[in-house]
């Protein structure tokens, strides 16, 4: 998979023309049912993905499919209201293309959010979890292929994929707000099927606390580019085999709707404190 610098620059240039003097400092990637955060942005500039050169298009329910630029709690942000998934048929360079564009726009801090199934049996649907680490179970890596040193090193270090500083900030913020906040390891699977009960038991044995179908490729690219990352999962359901009930996407959307006030409060407050 070859990332073309000119494609990134073309997308970035188009966005810059649309947003004018706005210079975003924080990128937000909003997962299934969590795009409501973008509606909190003041003086918003909406840019549909379909208008941006070289951009893929979201095809999943719960993903609006647009960038929203503006101010959130005093910080200038670029929010992805919907993301791209490997299971949609996009190659990894397209799944992660927006992160490259964010970097080109000058963004060096990213908050990545997702809806995830709970593997840790002490979790409950509706819990929010700070991602402390991840397991790449996609069977591939977005950095496979030729490496350009202008993007990042050939062998990037992933020992601090998720910023310890931002994790601490998230926990301190949750404590100040009186919110419950879990911490755990996120497992990224290809999807689009939900996991089998046997797979969930395997992932628990491997050290996973939550499982989903996104985030890991984006975080790898962000770290390759030298960006600091905070990851937050909304535990939208318990993974297969734990509660003996079928899984469906409607439940994901329903749960994120119930938890949205806590999610909004937490992320907006974190954004205001990010430096």
C-alpha cells in the first residue's frame, strides 16, 4: 500500500480553502453513535467526505460522513463525524488516509473514540474505557509496503501507543466530574461479523478488555507520524457468550445514545485541558 504525498496535500489544500483561518490543534475521530460530539462544535464548518479529493466515503449507519471544523471548549478542532473501516472493503491506506491529512493540517494530538464490545466481565454496557494499549488482530498493518521517511520511521515504536499523559488527564478529569471510567486493552478485529463466544474467550486469555473493528490502524499511523493519542471506548454491549443474547448494531447505537451525556462531558472537558 503506497501513500502518495500529493494525494494528502491535495486533500489538505482543499480543506484549508474551506476552513480559512482555522488552524485545528486537536483531531477527533468519532465512532458509531458518538458523532454527536461534533454537534457541540461552535462556529462549525462542515465538509462532506465526498467533497474532499482522494477521500473515501463512510457507508456505516451511525457515521455521518463529514469533517466538522470549529471550536470546542476553547480549542480549535477537526472532528471526523464517522470513520472508515477495513471491512467496508477499503485498503488500509484509505482507512488511515484522514490521519495523514490531519497531520498535514498541523494536528499533533488525536482523540480516537469507538463503540466496543466488553470482554472484561467486570464491565457493563454504557461504561467508558480509556484505552491503555491495543492488540492488532487485523492480520495486517497499515505500514506494510514502502516507507517514506517524511511520514515516519520504518520501524516505529508502539510501546507508548496511547499517551500516558493523556490517560492520566482522562482519569483525573473523570474523577473531578464524578464519572466512572474504566481502563483496558482494546482488540482490533477485521469484522464485519461479531466475534464468536470461543473467540471472545481467546481474546480474554490474550489480555483484551474490549473488542471492536476500528481504531488500531488509525493509531498506528498517528504514532508513525509522531502524533499523541488518547483512545476512549464506549462499551456498547458485552461481547458474545457473556450474556447469552444475540448481538446487533441497533444495540450499539442505543447504548451510545444512553451514555452520550457522560461521553460529551468527559471529552469536552478533556479537550479544554489538553496541552
